[in-house]
C-alpha cells in the first residue's frame, strides 16, 4: 500500500505554475477576448499532438485556466481571459513546443514528481500509459539514472502529476517497480534544492 511522505513536505508546491499568483488584472491591462486563444490552443493540440495540460505547463499558466478556456464554465464558453494568461498562451507557438521536445533540462523536479506519484500509489507503468511516454524512460528518470530529460517530457510529467495528484490509483499489490523506486529516493527535497 502506498504511504504518504513524511516530514511535512509532500511535493505539492511543485504542481503550481512557476509564476506567482496572477493578482490584479489591472496590473497587466484589460481582460481580452478568449475566442482567439481558445482557437490557438486547439490548433496547437491538433498540430503537435500535445495535450492541453502539457501545453498549460509549457505556457506556465494554471491548468484550470486552460481547462475553462477549452471546456467553459457551467456549460458556457469563457468569454474573457486574463491578459497575462493570454500573453503566455500567445507566446506558446508550434515552434516553441517543438523546441521543448529538443531542449534538455535538469530532471530533478521530474524525478521528485514521479517519486511523489509512486508514493501516492501510482505505478510508473500506469503513468507511462497515461502520458504515452516510455516506461523505461520514466523509470530511468524516477531512479535518477537519467539526470536530464527534454523540457517536453518534464512538462508532460508535471501535467500528469497535476491531473493525478488527488486521484487514488486502485489498490493493488505492491509491485517490484515501486519497491525499487523507493530504494532510490531517500532524499528527494535535497536533490531538488541542488537543481
């Protein structure tokens, strides 16, 4: 059975976008029409095959903002968008997504997020299935064998962690992969600080 991390740190803060709270929209200008940005995100999804949650991570915007943009609220399309979110989505182009697939980044945060998901009962094989990333690659990241990954892989894992964090995996026998991963993750927070 999965256990909860101890010591008061559970990694949840790694799920948030890297920028501070959006604050007062007046600091960024008036709210903008959401329709062009909705079309832009849908077009990027179609062109790249990258899911909206991963695009939200790459744009460094809250996933719920992109969810509301695409699916609406209470059955109604969102008419306006915060100007900072609009700006960040505007700068997320097809080229930026392709470049994220080539750009190498340090994998400490990705390793920590994978470890936290395993601690919460998620199997690497199930994370791989949901993200369409190879099991072998995720396993190598999770145990620290690979210390770098593409920015796109890091964003995909973060997006998966955002989606799965509070969702419980069905109870299963503790698989060998979970035992192996637990043996390789004694000090998650110090490794992250070194990143």
